[in-house]
């Protein structure tokens, strides 16, 4: 028993003295062979000396780096108590082994098993348990130390024996199966890390074979962020992958041929402002939206009109000399609209007098201005038309003298279609 305690202490000291090194030496799926020699301590009432020389040979198999199975045959040199005669002692057992830190060169293990032993021809059933150490000297060779408590079951009582041995363990690596490591997919995109060129892809984002997020419509916004997945390639988009409409006219920039349309202006399918009456003034600017097509209009889309400050005395159709400047403006207006087929001279009166009389008077006033333009400025008579509107279109109140004076006037109107 003292020798067993000494060996156990020596094993503990060996464990602490030998540095632990990396790189696993225990292999999976290999056979092991362990020749061992040491001592045995016999306890109880067995008729032999308490101690003797022990030896064994173990044949094992490693199922994993941790788990192994070993069949052991061993013997011991003992002497009969009192006489000194040699006594044969044999044991045989099947042990399971569990190894700790199998990746290191120094590998402790636990063992337990069943078997039997024979002492001078008497066979008994036996169990055992114990511990040991392996220290690898090379890839397939290790020093081995082992201590076992062996419990024999005879007819009268239990027999307790301690076997402590040391030796070598050899691995035969020909049948070793390499351990396959499963590929890792850290970002969970379905592409393993060894192939993944975009290792930080958000989980659930659709990716290509390289593990990079897809951009199916090629707009620069990945599919998992794209709220408009069918945007035409090359169309400018926002951060959500939707086409831009910079001027807010309801037509996307990639279709908009008039990208600077004011917001709110009605536009056509090309994003250009509408000109419904075809007068060259866009609807959002046109204050006279029903102008006949082809007519000359001002910047507001309305008929070109020049109201002359040619006013007439009451019940008169004579142009006074003081209005020559107005006639000059009228002539310039006609010449500026040389492309139009005709210009209207419209005469007006105040409300004094009968309607029929005022109608004739307004016609005389319009004709007076027309003739003055023809005679004094050489304008085309066929281009100038005169009409009278009587008192029907006042521009001021007829309740005052000043208002009535303003109503007695002639206007030039461009491009109005007149019935014959």
C-alpha cells in the first residue's frame, strides 16, 4: 500500500512538472499497443507476499479522441507466504477509457472495467477502476503511467489489490479517419465563410453565389432595401431604390423631358407643361385658356390688345391733334404684328343717348382711327378692320364725366376673328 501511495504521488508530481503543449496527438479510429511493467500490492487474506513485480500488455481502440476501449492481459511474480515458493498470478480485463485534454501532449485519463484473475489456479471475477497519464514523445509514441484498484470476488469476501505500472503506448495510424470540419456560415446567408466575399451581409438578405447582396434591377440599391424592385437600369433613384421626381410633377426623372417644370404645373406624359389651347403659353401661366389656336397672345396667353388713349368729345368722332402720340403707338403696334392677317379697331361710346345712335357713333370713331392710320402711316387698309360696340363695353363708370370721357375711346385688338 505504501508503494501505491508513492506511485500516485509520483504521477501527480509528473503532471505538474511536464509542460502542457498544444497539438493533439491522440488520433481517432486507430489501434493502440501498451507494454507496461510495474508492481502489485496484494491486500486482504490472500496467501502470498503483499508485493511483487507486475507486467501487462494492452490492445486498445480509439473511438474518439476522448473515448477508447482496451483489452489487457497481465501477470505478476509472487511468492507464497511463509514458504517462498513461486505463485502464478494472471489477470485479464476489458476497460473503458475517458481522456481529458486530448489535444495536448500530456493527457490524463480515467479507466474502469471488468475481467477476472487467477491466483495459483483459482479463478475469480474482478472489476477495476483507476487513472493514468499519457505523454507523447512523438506522433504515435507516448510514455504511459497507470494505477488500478482491482477488486476480486471470491466465495468468502472481496479481495483488494493495487497494480501500478509504467511503459509505452504505440498508435497505429493506418486506419485513422480525418475529422471533417463542417463549413461555417457566420452571417447566415447560405454561403459558407470560405466562399463568402461579403461576410457582413444582413441575415435574410438575398445574395449571389459570392455571398454579396443582390441588386436585381441594377439601380445601386440592394434588393433587401429596394422598395421599387423593377426600376429601369440607369434611372436615378433615392435611398429606397425608387425613381426620383425632382420637380414633383408626377413624371419620374428618367422619363421627364422637361425636368425643371414648376411644382404643381399640369404636364403631359413626358413631364412637359401643357398648352391646351395651343397659343404658346403653358396652362399654368395662361390666364386666357380658351384662346383660339394660332392667335397671337401676350405673355399671359390673352389676346394682344392696345387700348389707345384717343378719347373723343361728346357726340364727336374727330381725332384731336393732342392724340398724335397715340396714333404713333397704334402704327407701331400694327407693324409689330405684321404676321397676323388683320387687326381690329374697336370704337366705344359712353351711355348718353340712344343705343342705336351710340352704335353708329362708335363705328364712326373706329373708322376715323383706321383711316388716320392708312392715310398718315401708309398701313395696309385690308389688314385694318373697324367695328363699333356702342356703349356695351365700358371701362369706367358712366356716372361721372371723367368716367364717360374714358369710355369714349378706340382700342386696337390683334387677331380676333370677326364675323362678316
